[in-house]
């Protein structure tokens, strides 16, 4: 059941966010792209964002986009998947050793590395990562 939930969630992210490059988006399109992520979070993860203002959520989305860009991801779908995972599992999920191993695999392009986290054979311990989430990282990590 958990696997089905992840699959449905991943499919929803992939098909709701347009296939765009996050680099070089004009302000108007960037605003639409980020607003799409915000709306997705409000619809699919209401408990996670219910007590947060739009300004806080938007700031966290930007924070996540900066993180994913640092790893070379340019694809809008992969970037949105990364950001939504930060909200769903924890803002620093990508630091877990199982995620680090996949995200550092230089044999794959950056976008494929993000998507590889959600393949069944990746065996990422999402529940453990979520249990250890530290939401204060949104405030502490400004890099």
C-alpha cells in the first residue's frame, strides 16, 4: 500500500508540473511554476502545510529549488519532485546515506538521479527518514 501511495504521489507530481527548465525561467513563468508546486502541496499534503502561510511555503519552495539546482538539476519535473519530497519526508531527506549514494551517482544525469530515488529497487527507508525529519532545518540551513 505504501508503494502504491508513493507511485500515485510521484505520478501526480510528474503530470501536474509542466516539463520546463528551472534555469532561465522568466519571472511570469517561474511564478506559475512555483505556484503549481504550492497548489500541489495544498491539495496533496494539506496536513504538512496547513499551519504555514503562503509566504513561508513559497520561501521553502525556493529553498528547495536552490538545493536541487546545486546538484545540477534543470528539469522542472525532477526539481518539483525533489521539493515536494522535502515537504513530505523532511527538508534534508537528501542527506540520508541511501539518498546521498543515488544522488551522487555520476553515471546518471542529475534529473535521473532524483527520479532514481523512487524506483522500487532503490530501497530508500522513507519511513525512517520521515521519522527523523528536522523541520528546523528550513530555518538553520541558508546555503
